[in-house]
C-alpha cells in the first residue's frame, strides 16, 4: 500500500509533491494556495482576498464562513503563520482514492500545527462530509497535528475583532503616538472612552483611536470581546487577565 500523497505550491509557485508523513507545515505555510476558489455568476458562496497581519500578505478565501475563521486566526496571538487552500492530500490503497484540499493551516508559536476544515453546520451530518473529515482527522492525529471543523464563531467577538482591525498596521502611525497609547493603557482599568479622552494634543482624533485599538489588537491591552465594544468597555493590563 502506498503512502498518502501531499501536493502543495512553494513560495515561487512551483508544485511540490511529497508524502503526508514527510510533509512539513513550516514549508507549506510559506507557499501559495494549491487551488484558487472559483468565482462565477450565481454561485452561493463568496470567495475573496484577505490581508493577514500575521503573515503580512494576502490570502484567498472561499466563503464568508472561511473569512470569519481567518479573522479569528489573524487576531490569535498564538498563531504565527497561516495559509489557505494549503495543500491537496490523496489517499492510498486500491480503487477510487479520497482526495481533499483543507481550508486553513495554522502554525502556532509553540510550533504546534492545526489544520482547519470550514463547513456550514447544516452539512456536517452528510455521510460524505463525515467520512472526509474523519479521514482527515485520523491523518492529523497520526502526524501529531490538531484538527478543527469550523462552522461559525461568536458574532459579537467577530464584530469586535473587525473593529480592532483598524489598528493592524502600526507602521502607519508615528512611533511616539503608539508609545503614548501604550503608556495610557499600561496601568489597566481604564474605559475605552477614558483612553480616547487622554489623546495627546499633538495627535489627531482618528490616529489616536487607531493607536488605542491597535494596542488591543496586539494584546498590549485586554478587553472582554464577548461583550460589544463601547465607551464603557474596561481595558485591562494583560498581566491582570485571569488565565
């Protein structure tokens, strides 16, 4: 019986064929998508492009549900690299072979790996879907990778993350503004409205708000994102957040 084959595209766009056993996530995640989601008139899903602050590059996505998972991954401080449509795996054995392109590959700060398949909840009970995911889950277990089926996130958390995303590009603000925002938030226990009100005179309103929200995006301050962000949202020092 031959091994499960894996095909991916490296950063130069060259196709690489290896085995599931020998595949290395740190190389795959630096590459290009192995397939580009199609776009055509009348389709039910909405593919597009997502700029990742984690990778500092643009990734393709196949659906708005997949886009939600990308927002969560890009905000996750434990994720150091991510890729979409990262590779194709083809099964081993005789007869028709299973073949699958997972949706998202995540590499974490501790070098662990998570493979994510995105699927609306209403499709999860279909036998073909269950069989495909069970097969992929078993492969990941054998390789020591985590495996996740994503069918949706907390809409409040997602809305808050997208609000904070205005601060994803700190290089676009003067370093002195960022340092002043960190200084305002460092002690913790300040509301969002209080932080905004402490704007330095030399900074415009929009840049100061971006700097404050950027501190939340980068984990330099913490807020409960399971509640809608508002003027009275309490911003806390990360050191004070219970584990």
